[in-house]
């Protein structure tokens, strides 16, 4: 027996929504999916008229759907936004070069200007060369830290008012779980926020897809025949996050609504007064937002340039010792050079 | 959850666990000197991250954890009336033994409280053999002067019996709870519901026996699992109370639930059972529905996940458990509490819950939603506000009770997705 669309439009249902368990036909699904994102944007006041918004585009399904829906809603509901695409080229051969082609396709399809910023030009290093230095472990640390800052740098360059990222409900729920597993209260506090950053010194990030399920995003892209890139990064995926992800997928199989429940739980968590809060400041070296001094990106970069790639990984005291040791050796060599010159 | 002794203990309880082959890993049967007191001992206890010590030093160390948990937080007033919940597991026996010991010390070190014990019998729901009344009576003789009582889960609190007058019955009320559980479609909801019911029963037993405090025997791994489970169930606001030393939600705050074993780990429990020759009444600690496998419910899945992760990352349990230490419940003064679980309700409308309700409304409206877009948010808001005496998680249970949702459809959808979507390319 075929199932009919819940909205009683008379059509046959094409899918069952994981969030609510309702069966919908294709057209009703599109309408519902778009209406929800509009609701998220308008109820949380994510944008203001006349703003310039950068869509962080990787070419993957989330950012492709985000760009598509934002353009659509901007026209339908007259947000009055100027949308631009912002991509980061990490310099990963066989992965990012291909996905950037997809972003270029999006640029042409949606008639949005595109800005690509590369690690090469910002830091003088590509991920390929970084991996050659550090190996397959911890490389995601570099990529993640650099990308976060690269987005900020790109946004500053473009002069935008906010950055929209494609984080979906699954990503946020997964992050809540991971931060509980790691005991990271600082991130646990802010990972469910729909808007982070902002204020005088930084550009806010917003997550319009916060309440959209990954499954629905895939279905939306599939039924709308959007062009997206769906290959996994060639470098080993982050192992620990993988556990949280696998766990979440298992939970979702048992009860699809669990993803929203975890986000809700994450928002309801409160912390004891004795737990330290991170203070957002400005890195003295690069003057970008950071809660540490100097910021992680600067430490990692210094490690790479000094030939000590493990510098920013693990304890700070270990890194300090590494630097001291290297400085000592350098001083010794210099003195040896001096002696030679005397002759 | 806890798998202590699951394989080790046969029908005769922990008796055969005392033969040399099934000694818990870490206890060495060889003569050596205790690194703590220096005396020579034929049995050395080697806990992780500790040097080998003799039985006496080990017992002092573990018992101190119990006393320190109660003492440091000053949660137990002098001469409090305490109800100890016994479920037959190794953990609950350890708690009983420690409390008994703390009461028999000299006046200076004595723990000043009056304790009673209640055994919560849940065999009728779990479909296993009733507890051996004889061994329960033997326990009550061993731990005099504690009074032992028995209550059956699902029975009214008035059917509480002293161990001397107790004989297993099959009361109608228990069936009634069983029938109610059957109505809930998912095992997740059943386990969640049962956990709250159990707490409510314990609270009313405590009130009946005029006890202001209840001792529960959860150890660190139980609490780590509980924290993750609470988060998965949408109980984030009250998760802190589920894992804290003190939970004051019972009976409107009149009964305080304490977890004095919260700092113990599985190994310490195993060693203690061995050192004191305790005989758990049950094999392991089986929860309702646990035999249905890992993927049967969120609770079972979480428990299996924590156990597996612990094997690869040894600090998993302690990290999660310590995260639980850092959070506090989301409460405001004059806040209403949930009708079922007594957790504080949200003080303001949650955007996430509104998003869920909005999803429901737009799904019903479908393509016609463009005509009445604004009303839908109003509708969602009204629906959300109408569920105001239950918390979100308890409301989910309620929803399963109310409507037998088209459960039969589920397998048809599975078929549909197999045909329709190329699911291989998900990230």
C-alpha cells in the first residue's frame, strides 16, 4: 500500500522525515525544508537587511545546499543580502582541487562572486607539505586550526558582515557528544550557539542549517539535482571524532529524533561557577581572535617554520622545552661560527 | 552496563570466583611486602596506578573513598535516617558492607546514621527467577542490626514487607506496570520510564520508613553512562543531578538521594568483593531490556559504547565522569518541575524545541504553507506551550503512550530508502 503525503496534497509520499517521522511528497518536502531554514534565520535574527554575507563553501553537500537555499530565500523573502562564496584551498591534491571545481560550478550556477584563499598564500604551507612534515597523525589539527583563521582572514578581505557555515544538526550533536567525551567545557558551552563570535573585533559566524538533518540535506540535494562533491578527504579522518560520529549514527538508527534531543541537551547544560571560562582575546602576533596567547595558528606555524612540527601539539610546557633546546643549539652553532671567523 | 562477574559467577553466586583461576586481574597470590605498611602478606592487591598493597591497606583505601565522598560534601547530617537500596549486584553489596563497617567502628570514627535496607525485587518485569529469600535473610543476619525490607517494583508502596514476613507474590499491580510498559513502543522509552518509576517507588518507600536520605550504589562507570544517556534522551538540563553525589528531586525534595560510591571504579569493586568474600545475589547488574542487545535502545547502545571506548581509551570513563562533575542543573527559583521525573522545566521557550514543533507544523502544511506561513509559527508555539507539565524527555514517553504511531510502516520505509537513495556517498 503506498503511503500518502502527510499534508494531504494528494501526492504519494517520497520520503519520511527523520526529525518528525512525517511522510512527505517531494514538493511538500522542498517547501517544508526551505520554510524551516527561513524560520531559523528569521527567529534567530541571523541577518540584517543590507548585510554582505560570505557563504563558507567547500563544494560538499552542506555548503552547496546552504548556498542554494540562501540564494533562494534571499529572493523569495527579500532579505536584501549580498551573498558571496568564500572557499579555502588547503592544498590537498586529489581532494580540494577537485572540490574547488564544484565550487566554481556553484559560482556560475548561482551567479555569486567567489573568493578562494589558499594556505599557500596565507601561511606559505600547503597541507600536502605539512603532512609530509608531520605524517598522518595530528594533521587534522593543522588543517582545522588554519581553516578557522583562514575563514576570518578571507571574510576581512571581502569586508563581509558575517560568515554562514554549513554546520548541520548532525555536526552539532556530534560535537556536543565529543566535547562531553573530552571533558572540554569551554567548547561545550558554545558549540550549540547558532551565532558565535561577533562584537567589535571579530566577524560573527552563523549556522542557518543548525536544525537541518544531514539526511534531509542529502535528500534535498539529491532531489534538486544539485552538483556537489562527496569524496572524503584523502588524509586520515580525525580518529576520535570518528568514534563520536559512529556513536551518533548508531543512536540515530534507534531513534531518529535523538539528534535534536542532543542539541537541546547541549543547550540546557549549565556549568558550575568554579569551572573556568575561556576569555576571548586578540592574538598579539597576528591580531586575530583567540583565547590563547599567542593563538594556536601562530604556534603551529612557528613549529612548521622552525622544523619542529610537534610544537603546538600536546602540552605547552613540552613545546617551550623544544624551543629552548633549539635556541640553545642555534646559539652554540653561532658561537662556533664566530670562532671560525676569528681565524 | 557493569559486567563484573557476568561470566565469573555461576549459580552459587560468587563462591567459585574465589578459586585461583578466576581471581580479578591485579590480585596476586604470592608472598610479598605491602608497599604501604611493609608487612608481609600472602595476597597482594595491585590496583591500576597504585603500588601493590595488603588486604588491610586496600580496604582502608577503598573505604576512605566512601567516607570522603560523604564527608567532604557534608551532605549527611548527624543521626540521619538512611535507606540503602539493595539490588543484589556486587556494587550494592559493597555499599552495604562499607556502611555496616562504618557503623561498627569506635565512636570517634563511627558514621552516625541509622540505616535500613530495602531490596527492590524486579524479577517479575525482567522474567527471571525470584531472588533467593534464604540468601537475603542470611544477609540480614550477617548485617545486623540493619532492618531488611523487600518491595516489588510495580507494586504499591504499601506492599512493603519486612524480610521476615516476605514471600514472593505475583501481584496484579506488577502486571499493570508490565502492561503499561508493553504499550510503549520503544525499549528506549520503556527503560526511561522504568528508571523514573523505580526512583519514585524508592522515594515513597523512603517516606514510609521515615528516611530522609537514600544511598544508591552507582559507581563511576554507571554515572558516565548515565550522563551520556541523559544527554541522548534530551535531559541535558537535569543531567547534572543524575550523576551528582546528591540528587534532591525525590518526593519534592524531602528525600535526598546520595551516591557515596561514585568515585569507585570496577576494579575496586571486584577487589572489595574478593577481599570481603561477598556473594552477589545476581549475575552482574542486568537492567530491564539489556538482554535485547546493544542496538535495542539508546541506553543499551550508550552503555556498550562507553564500555568499548574504555578499552581503547583508558581514561574515557573518568573524563566523562569528571565532565559530569563540572555541570550543574539548569534551575531557577520558582520554577515548575516535571510531573513525572521532577526535573525543573524550561524557564523560557527553547528554540530547538520550537524548531521541532515548527517542523511538525510545516510537514502538515506541505506546499500550502506559503499561504499561511506566519500562522504556523503561532501554531508551533501553542503546541509547545500546551505540554507544560512534562519535561521534553518525559513528553516523548507520553507521546508514545498516546498514539500508536504507524509503527508497522517502519519496515516499508526501510525498503523505500534502499531503492530510492544512493546512500553510499554520505560523508
